C-alpha cells in the first residue's frame, strides 16, 4: 500500500505483439501518467502474436499471479487471421478474436483484475478496414462490459485532420513514433482517466527493436516536436473522453 509520500503503484500487464512493443508503448504510458499516477508495467508481446494462441500458452495467467490492476489486450492486426484480398491483408471474421477475449477476460476477472481492449488501427493501404476493427473491439467490449481504448479511432481522426503527420511505419502497418505516441495518449486516458494534454513529448527508456529484442536501457523512445505532440494529445483526449 502507498504511504505518505509513496503513492500506490498501479500495475498494468500488456498482452499483444509488435503493435504493443514498438517504441516500447508500455513505457510511454508510464511516462505520460507521471506525475499523477505511479505505474509499473509488464509486457508479454512477440512478433505476430495472436491473442488466443498467446493466452493458451499459460504465460499471461502465470503473469497475473504476480498481480495486475489492469490487463491490456491487443489482437493481431487482422484479428488473428490471414485473409488477403487484392494483395492486402484484411480483418477476418471476429469470432476467434471474440472467443479469445471471453477466455482472457474470465481469467482476468478471476484474478481480481480489469481488462482493457486496445483497439488497433487499419493499414495505410486499407483505411476502410477501421470500421471492421472498431466494430470487432467495441461489440465484444459492450457484450462483456469491458473498457475499449479507441486507439484506432484516434488514428483515423488524426490521419484525416493532419495527413502530414506520419503515423504508420514504412511497412504501412506498424506504428511510427507518432503513431505509438498517439496510442499511448489514448491508453493513458482510458486506463487512468488522465488528460494527456500538456504532458511530455519526449520519453526515454528500454529500447526494443522491430523483432522484439531488447536494446539499450536508456534510449530515446519518442522525441516529437511539441506542436505535433500537442495535437496528438488533443486528438487522444477528444476520442477517449
């Protein structure tokens, strides 16, 4: 428990894949929550991980035994499938994703923790996929009474309002630094009810490469122009609140 001068720490477990570990998203959330909230994070994320398969390994439930106030669940970017139409990966039917969420949420509730769904974004070459992704996340969230962090919706807004901002990485799928920063701002608002406006635009921490391999412990994760960061903070707050 937190005492005088020692605020209680909120523990967050992130379960996902590269959309979670790119630019060390959990550490961005830790930095953005300061000084209002002391946050510790753990992350289970490997390249291309599908939520149902990751949960079936038992690693997330084992991690839950160490305690977590929140568990952030992120599905593979096409909802765990390999549907390709006209050469573009497309979101598949969400049935497998929904089944995985039900199983995960049951375990999370049993561990006296709370689940939060991290809604992802559409690929740059398939922007209309956002509708399917948004519906997949919000429908199961409503069904189970689980909070959904509307990251993908914030991305859609920012891409429409500020097409000059680069949110996608060069592969048109993964997040560029600004994309991870926007995701972190939305998650900070969803998890803790904190307004991200006016918060830091530069974060240092443990580097992670594109394959999920840890790098230098005191690297620059994000360093955005203040005006761009302020815009992304505002979009996040407008979307999440």
